[in-house]
C-alpha cells in the first residue's frame, strides 16, 4: 500500500470515527432526562448548541487547512472530540452536556470540510467523484453506528455514558495515529489562522446544493435528537436499543442507497431524494395518531433514503464546482449551512414542543420542511432543464 493510499484511508477512518462520536449522545439524552428531570425541549437545546460549535468552527477556521495543511487541523479535531467525550463521561448536570456538545461541534467543524478536502487531495487515482462517495458513506455510516453503539450500553449497563465514551476514546487513538500519515507542508503562517469559508452564491448550483443540505440536515437534526422521545412519549415504547436502532437504520438506509445508486445522475438524486424525504416526513407524522410502530419504522427508512440521495447529489456538486485552491473553504461553507439547519430549526422545534406539545410542534416542523423540500426539488428540475446541472457535474 502506498503512502498516499494509506493516508486516504486514514482520513476516511478519522472522518468515520468523529461522525460516530457526534451521534453517540443521542440515545443517552433520555437517560440524562430521567436523571435530572428536564423537558424534551432541553434535549433539542443540547443538540442545537452542537450545531453552534460546528458553525463557529467552520466560519472561523473554514479554509485554515488550505493554508497550513490538513494534518494541522485534523489532529486538533481528534483531540477536541476526546475532551468532549470526557465531559460526557463525567457529566454532573445539563451544563456539562452543553459544554461537551459545543466541544464536539468544534471538533466536527474542524473535521468536516478538512477531511473532505483531504480525501479529494489524496485519492490514489485522483478520482474526485469516487472520493466524494467515500466521504459521503463514511459520514452516514459513522452517524448511523454512533446511536446503536451507545444504545446497547443504555440497555445493558448501569453507567452507559461512561462505557460508551470510553469506547469512543479507544477508537480515537486510532484516528489520532492515522492523522499523522497525512502529508504535511512545512510552511505555517499565523496570518492565516483565522479564515472564512467561501460562498460562491452567484453560482446557481451552489445555491441549490446549500438549499438541499439545509433540508437534509434539518430533518437529520430533528430525527437524531427526538427519535427516542417519539418512541417513549408518542408511541409509548420504552426500549433504548430500538431507539438507537431506528437512528442507525436511518443512516444505514442513506449509506446503502448511496452505494447502490452511486451512478445515478446527480440531477435526479437531488430532486428525487427530496421528494422521497418529504414522503417519509408525512408518514412519520401519520404514524403517531395511528400508534403504528411499523409505520414509524417505514418512515425512518424512507427519510434515510431521501437524505442519502439528496446529500450525495449536493455534495458532488460542491466537489465539482470548487476550485482546488478553495476546496476546503467551499466545503466548509456548504457544511456551515447544513449545521445552521441542524441548530436553528431544531432549537425552534424544542421551544415549540415545550409550549404546544411534542406532536403539534413536530407536525408544524414537518409541514414547513415538506414545502421547503418540494420547492428545492422543483428548482433542481428547472435547473436541469437548462442543462446546467448535468454539465457541471459531468465526471
């Protein structure tokens, strides 16, 4: 195995582990809720401040790795994730969880755009489309396995937070060591420590891509933070492994559909994915008054498929329109919009849930994002008719 190939897969593992760590807290929230007696809206607040950490990291250090090298950014990202794991392991109250989630967000923000750019740089054959697929699959696989791993500890141990994050710390050792395989330029300039993402908003395809990730990540934030609460409060099913399994199933569905349909033109994956996502959201809300666990199960699969398809298409667009010298900055801008969607709408959903109740708040969320997703899907089809999308992402 060549050094470049080793570095490529080391970054893939690092990305996978940090994404896994970012969703591990989800099944643990209901455990902390029982312990400290806070409302469901507080869960979305804890989840939302994670997005704030990601956003700050992306906006302040958006293209830092373009100037000082990928390794000098990814190694600190691993260390921040390790520190956040310690906060969750030894949490004493909600404030500890908030601090841990902010640190986790900073870690993911440093990692997200940088890892994607590094894998574009390091792909053994220089195939940016193949690298983009690996980035997308590592992301969704990590996001999916995090909840199922921690839910096993919730169901079968007396101190799930301690055991879950101890496992994460062990996995992070490999990510830390792998980070050192990344080629590193010698130059370092403090002048470039503070940077900003690149938003090519005059490019209609970039606008389409960020609108798509906004819809995907808002839905992901809602489901990731509230699936355990949906099961307990609305479907009256108290099973931690089932909750973690549902989240895992959503992300696995996204990963499998990306692998199976990787050859589908991106113009179809964006619009088709968003339409499927909308269908899943409607079925999700319908499962609550019908008290149907199987309908809820189906909705999670459909939402995962929709997220996977639309995210794959939008990520590929960003990869192809970004110039090499602004690759990390453009990726950071793209993901920054995504994490705004994770934070702002989900915190708003939590506030509505505290006031109106979980079911009315979720219904309102679904109505708004179903309309938004369908508008973006229509915009994608209109752009495709002009021939722009097909030309821009041709391999």
